């Protein structure tokens, strides 16, 4: 199938923390597979990151880290467009136009805003409030057909669909109305310390998550400290979230089902389960870490890839933005 005939996918990750095993198994690993059948834009969304105060040097470093992790996870910059959001100013330009078509009531209902506002009372900036509009611009700029996101972002994709439909109703067929990508389910990896919550790179407790770049000893230590329960039986059950999470991690790393993992550890103790999980995670991440070190070690190469891909993204984005500008009445540049 020619690139031009392929459906378009857009997704991105903020460079605002250390990417976790959950990010890899639930997103990056699947993104690499999607590039076989889709035209993919994978963005490092640094503009979204500054809704929360960032150390500038750290943000620059992490932006390169995330781009290198994309590539190490198997996303090929010759088949997918890997770029940095702030390198394509059309994101911000379309974001402003869409702000003028978004109602305050829609934004005030966003649960992520409520959650973040509660955590960042000292920095309730307007970017935090209008974040979903910029996310809509990210998606609509490339005429994305599909958006693979986690459940925490579904509400934002629904807003994107509403904005695209509203604009199209006013001005004709301008935007592709995107759908949520429902493909092969990515593993839902939970916190090692609070297994009823998703594993998160923003977790203040470093024992709650495994970083993609954690070394073998650190992985063993974190898994050993993982919360289980007191009954000692290894089985999948809603009332055993810690054990179920460890089985899910093992299954995702070994390429088996959680039920197969459960059978494999039947009759064993939690120590054996944790040892098995640790070695499965180490084996899964070792090749990725080796590729990452090679890519990240050549800063000139990495920055060159991002510049080239930003130009590709910019050409696609310009086509959409010109159409939008004409529709709303801006003079041609």
C-alpha cells in the first residue's frame, strides 16, 4: 500500500518525566507495529509539558531522550514522522484558531484539568485550561484518521471530534473527524505500589514505576518491593490487584496471556513470581536500552533526524493551516 493511501495516525508523549515500562508496553511497542499499516506522526509534545513548570535544561534533555526512545522502541524515522512539537509552529497557530471555536463550558468539564488544577494550585495557568484545544490542533493539523490514546485521554479526543465537526459544519469539509484507535489492546500496567492506579512517570514514589532505562538491579529491587497481599496464592482476580498486575507485566514481556502466566506460576510463592517478573522485564528492556544508548550517544544524528522530520511534518501541517486561514478570513501570506 502506498503511503498516500494509508490512514493517518497521530500520537505523542510529553517529555516531562522518565518514560515507564507502562509507556513502553502500553504505547511505544504498539506504535512501532502500527507503522507497518498506517502513516504515523509521533510527536514529542514539549509544548504541552510547560503547562507545569519545567527546568529548561532538563526539558531539552528529556525531549531528546524521548525521541531516542521512540526510535529504540522500533519506530523508524524513515517510515514514521518523529518530531518535536515546538519545531512545527503550526501547532500553536491552529491551536489559537480552535480556541476561538471552543466553549468555556467544554473546557471546564475536562477531568484532567480538574485533576491537574488540584495538584498545581500555585500555577493555575490558562495553558493548563486550554491544553485540550492544543491537543485537538495536534491531531487535526495532520488530518489524522485515528488516535491511539489511553483511557485518560478519551475525553480530549471526543472534544477534538466535536471541534472538527463544529468547524466543518460552519465552513465545509476542512478537517478529518478522527476516531479513537481501538486495535490490539496494549498492556495496562499498574503502579507497583498502588496497583489500582496506572503506572505513571509522574508518580512521586519511584518504587511505583519501572523506568524504561532502569538497570537490572534497580528493576529487581523495585519488583521485590511490589505490593501483593497476604494470602500467598498466585491467581488473577479483581481482589488481588498487586498479583494480577505482576502477572500482566510478566505476560506482556513474555508474549503470553495473563491466564497462561497464571498457570505457569500456579502453586509457587510470591518470591518466585517476583523473580520471574524481574527477569522477564530485564530481558524485554535490554535490547531497547542498548539501541537507546547508541542513538542517544550521537546527538548530532538525533538532532538531524528531528530537523528533517519537522520539515516533513511542517509541509503536511501547512496544507491544513492554509485551508483553515482561508476559511476564517485571514489574508494569504
